[in-house]
C-alpha cells in the first residue's frame, strides 16, 4: 500500500514523521533523566536523530542508492543509518546499564559496589557486540574474513588487541587478587602514591604533590608492589640523621626519642624506635623509625620530627656534622645577645629578683643554661620533678593546669617572665605545664649555680624565705600586709622559719 504512494509524497511524509519520532525519543530520554537520573549526553541526541531518520525511511520504503565508481558497490543510506543507530544505541544501553544495573540494583538494593574496572569491561563488551552485529548483519563481514583480506590490518589489529586484552586481563587479576584497593598507598617503581581507581586500561595513582600517575595494568602487575596500607593502614617509615662521633649513643637515643614522641602525627602505639645504623665518614648515622596511619600527612610528620630533632639537639649541645661545613652552636656565646637590657630591667621589678642585688642577678643570668624550644614543644610538664627555674628571654609560652584530666589555659608568658622558681627553691614537683606558643629562647637556672649564690649570702636566704612565706599566705587567701594581727604575723614567721630550714637543706647550707 505504501508503494502506491508516489516517491515525492512519501519523502514529504518521512520528512514530517522523522521530527515527530525525534521528539518522542528525546522526550523519553528526558523522562528517564528526571525520574531515574539516567545521564544521557549529546550522543543520545545523535542517536535520536539517526533513529528517527532510519525509522522514517524504512517505514515509507525510501532508498537512495548510488554507485561507488572505485568499488562498484551500491551505497545504501538506510543500511548506513541503521548501522550508526546500532552503534549509538549501544552507547545509550551502556548509560542505562550504569544507572539501573550498577547504581540502582547493585549499589542501591544489593549494597554492593561494583568496581569501576568491571563496569568499563562490561561497557566495552556491549560496544564490541554492537560492532560485530553491524559487521555481520549489515556488511556481511566477519573478523576472520577481515583479517584474511588484509595482512597489514591483521597485524595492526593484532597488536592493538594484544595490548588491550593484556591490560584487561591484568586488570581482572588486580580486581580478583585485590593486592590493593582505592585509598591504599603504594610504592611502585619510583613513585609513592595513593590509588585513586583501576580502569580497564590502567591504574590511576596520585602522589602527595597531587600529581596524577597512570600505569598500564599489564606493566603494573609485572613489577613488585609495596602496599603501605596492608594488612592495616598503620605502617612504619624511617628517617635518618647524622650525629658527631663524640656524643654517647645513649644520650643521642634519648634525645631523638623525645623529639619523635612529641612530633604531631606520630602514632604512640607502636612507639618510635631509634637505631644506630652506620659509622659514616663524618658522622654516626641514627635511624628514627616511626608509625603513622594516614600517609597523606607524611611530609608534615617528617617536618615535625626534623624540627623537633633540631631544637632538641640544639638544647643538648649535640651537633649535626656536615662533610663540608660544621656548624658550631655555642650557647654561652649567644646568651648576652638574648637577654637585653630591657629584659634585665624587667626582671629586677619582679618579686623573686628583688631579693637579689644587681651583681647576683648578672651572675645568675651569665651562669644560666641557654636553650631553644620550637613552637608547640613542652618546656616543663605538670607533675614532673624539677630543680631549676626558667627565664623567657625571647618568644611567648602558654601555661596550662590539669584540672579533672583537662588542660586549662591559665596564663601566657612573654619575654622577661620567669617560671619554675618554686621547684628550684622547694624541690616540689612542677605545678603547671608550659608549652611554647612560638619559638622561644630560654635561660635555665640550675640548682648548682643558684646554690653558689645562696651560700654566699645569708641575707638572700632570709629574703627568699620571707617571699615564700608571703606566697603561702597569698595562696591561703590572707595578705600579711592587710592587717596587723599577732596571729597572722606569728603564722608568717612560722612559715618563714620552715622555708628557711627547707632552703638550707636543699642547698646544703
């Protein structure tokens, strides 16, 4: 019946039907996108155009054959459009599979995440089936026939298929063997990087510098792979430092251990370990073994450890030698530049230093041990034993008191402040924790140096006893100068006598 209609009229009717079919298929695509969230892109638009033309031409039996002079074979427009529609339709089928099969069914209902690699392999399979279908049914060609017809094509296709199949098979081995998974940190060749995803062709990695590295799957499985996150994400790394020969190893181990334990990001369990690994030409090489969970923070953790090591070695007078240049840090030489005239003047206004005359203050400062602390380091810790006091020459520090297992900030110390004098004078444990707020230059006044000054001055001993007695009354909420009360004066004298005896005992007078 269609054949009875003139060709011109059929062409006009096909021209009218094609847009209608196009709008119908586009509408179906938009409905799927709104209702089911199917992501259909520009290729679906092309599929709608090609499908509408194919169906319209086929329904009205329109054909536009023409001869190809070079080959003598007719050109069939319906066949070409149909073949293109099948290939573009395969792309749409892949989009539907991604949404309904992988996301809604497996991820949504079965709560099973299908690896992206397997999704890509399934997509390649669907597209290859479409290609073979077009070649077999539209062009009556088979793979063996094509290869037999062209030796060069066979070689090219064989090489391409060998590389592609090698990557796919290696990818399957990775998926089923599971030597690693996304999120793991690997050491592969010269890279230390995090696994982002495994595709049908390659494994995509990302370094700590956020640089993407793609390694073909068939190359990846041929080389050793170190997985830092298997069997657990906790893994150990090592850091080396060279120390001068004259320093005893036990002293070095203790200093490096303190620096590593206090570094932010280092795991406490298992704790760090220190090894003496080599007697090198110009230094003894020590290795710090530390553990961490998140390798993303590796650079920051190494920086924290090395910073703490520098400050800790500097305080202990332990040098890091170099083959070309040796840096000597003389703490006594640096001290006069650190304690300025302004700080000395400020100290003389404080109750403790008011007990000392100018010469005694200068002797105390010149005989003090000069230390450097880095930001975040602990200068003293509450509850720890102590027989020294500290003068903050440069920088600032926070004072914390542990109350009900919570650290409470009670004060901030600045240049010219001092702390720890009660432990020096009474031998009591530290009453607070002091943490460097910035890099700090600190003078540590030890018991031996202060004892020499006390032994030479009975007047100083009396003044210090009186100061401690007044401190005790202030703690009890009573000011000795507030009232002239015999009982209060008697109590103050009692405290003074007690502190005098204690000072004499501590400093062996």
